[in-house]
């Protein structure tokens, strides 16, 4: 061969390889079209993003559960096959162990995919066909194994297992999957019936004698149609029940998302009460309860925020509020509302507490300790000078309920304890301390197990509170790490 012919030979061989090699792009396009068709067939009205995300989590859990049930079913089949006595009369090849082994392998693969997240739609659909194929394939194999006419397998009780696989799809709370499983099962059964009719002398084996049907390899058409009707009816009834159940599931997910959203604006107990309330909460609905109230405020915040600017102010506020929330939550408090740089907190208001006053004082000490430890950080993010707060704590009977008008309502607590806590907080600077409570609240906290010794304040009169108050200063707890 001439050298000049070599490039042409290479070119020809390259063209031949390209013609005979599989078209990967074409295969990918086919898979994409198949996936698109499935998505269109199973398309639903779009849900809000957060609701769809929550539903996706539920579906991932359901698919894992389905895989585990499939594994349990195949394990049961295998155990039954091993333990149960062999049926007599078998003269042909036994397909059962090979079918069970193949199905077990597919089930393990499916479970592995589900453990990594939600399986793709094509795998879910394929799984349905594999489930039904297992039952129908075993049914079909029986007449070969026992060397009988195809009408032999029509009386096998193995058909009942299709109802297990139809019911299995109900775990997904998607009626479309149940309908698909039922349709595949009903179609598979019809194929088996028609195959039996089309086999040699199949039409001659049709009988109307019920005794002959049960005792010989004959076919009673009405009986086979009954099985088809039962599969279809069970599928439709289960799908209808699932459709109704799915609405309940979506409603429950919506309520869960609503509680999560409301919890950002209300305490958890209030959010749950709003969502779970049998009737709309009215402005005259209220509960009277013994509770402890805390007010927190940043000292010199207005002037400082004007100097450092909006961006630094918001960073400081965010840091301070995160510290406050952690300290409050650690000691069973609930934030009633944010008041600019101030925070109103309740202890024992939403739910009864036998340690509300002790918890409030411990929370005040923990917050003061955290603020002290974080002074360098406040300076770093832009606060000028020492970052200081004032805290007021008071206990008493409070009214818990809804205030406002029809167009704007608020869930809050009102009462003398609220007023006294606010006034005590305002007096902390005058008393040269960071946190104040009154003697009655301190005595109640001690009876609830508070071990800290507080200091009496020299103040005897606080603006806005009639008579002597007997305020008590709340110091920071000793020790370098106090929370």
C-alpha cells in the first residue's frame, strides 16, 4: 500500500467506527425525552417552593419505606421457598429461585438509590413494572414447571400478591402511582388470560361448569374477568382514598410550614395556638396567669446609632439579639416582641412554670455574662465604647391574649408586672447597675430554687411606680464562663 493511501485508510476506518459506535448523544436525547414524557404524565399543579420542599422530604421517606417493604417481601418469599415443602408434580425447570434472586438484586439497588435521596421518576415507574412482572412472571412459569396447559396458572393463589404491590404504592400518598400499578397488574392478568386462550386448544378449554373449572385445566371466563374487575376496583378505591388523604397531608404540611413561619414572629406556643385553634382567636379571648416579665434595653443606643451609621447599627443589633435569644431560650423564656433595641420576654406566661422567676433572673445573669465576654467583638463590628444593657425583671398576674382590631392584631401580655419590669429596666442606670428586680420577685425566685445572692439597691422610689419598691440588683455570676 502506498504511503499516500494510509491517511485515506485511516479516514475510512474512522468513519466506519463512527458509524458503528453507539450514539451517546442520541441515547442521552432519548433518555431526556423519556424523562420529559414521564414528568408531563405525572405533572401536578405547582406548589409553593417551601411546601414543595417539605413534600419532597416526605416522598423521600416514603420511597425508602417502600424499598424496605419490598426487601421484606422478597425476604419472606425466599424464606417461604426455602422452608415450605416442595409441591409435588414438578417436571420442568424451576424459575422461582432465579426470579427471586433477580428481584432481590433490583430491590437492593433501589434501596441504595433511595438512601441517597429522592429516586428519579423513571426508577419509580420501572420499579412498578418490575414488581408486577415478578408476580406475573412467576404465574406464567408454573405451567412450564409442571408441564401443564397455560390454563393451569389461572388458578394459582400467587396472583393475590399483586394487591401487596398495589397497596405498597399507597405509602407515597400519590394516587397516580397506585393507578399505574393497578393498570399494569390488570393488563398483565389480561395478557395471561389471552395467552391461555390462544395456546393450543385453549378455546376448547372454556367451560361453564364450576366444578370442572376447579378440578381440571379449564377456563371459566367469568371467573377470570372477576379477578380483573377486583384488581381494577381495589385500585380505583385505594386511589380515591389516597387522593383524599393527600389533601389532608398537604394541609398538615401547610400548617407545619405556617407554624415555622409564625414562630419567627411569635413564640412557638403562640404560633401553634394560632394554627391549631378551632376558631379564630378573638380580641376578647384572654388567660390570666402568674408569670415573670423581663425587659431588656441597650443603653445610649439612639445617640450611638446616629454616630456609627445604619450598617454598623444593624450588625450590632443582630449580634446582641442572637446573644439574648440564646440566653433566654436556655432558661425557658419566650420573646414576646422586639422593641427596636429593646426586648420584652415572658417566663411562664404561655405555659405554666414552677420556676419562672428563678429562670428569669438566671437568664438575666447569663445575658450579662455573655455581653461582658463579647465586648471585644462589639468593638470590632463598630460599636463605640462599652456595650451596655439594662434589664428589669418583675413577677405578677398577667393577662395573656389578643389585642388590636380586625385588620391588625397582636398576641401579647399586659398587666402590672409588665409595667413594673419596664420601669425597673429604666431605673438601672440611676441605680448604677445593669439589672434590677424587686424584693417580691427575688423572694419568689429563691423559693423556686435560685441560689444566687442578690444585692439590695439604695433606690426607694422609681418613676412610674407608686410607693416604695425595694429594688434588688442582679449582679453578673462569678466565673470566666457563665451561661
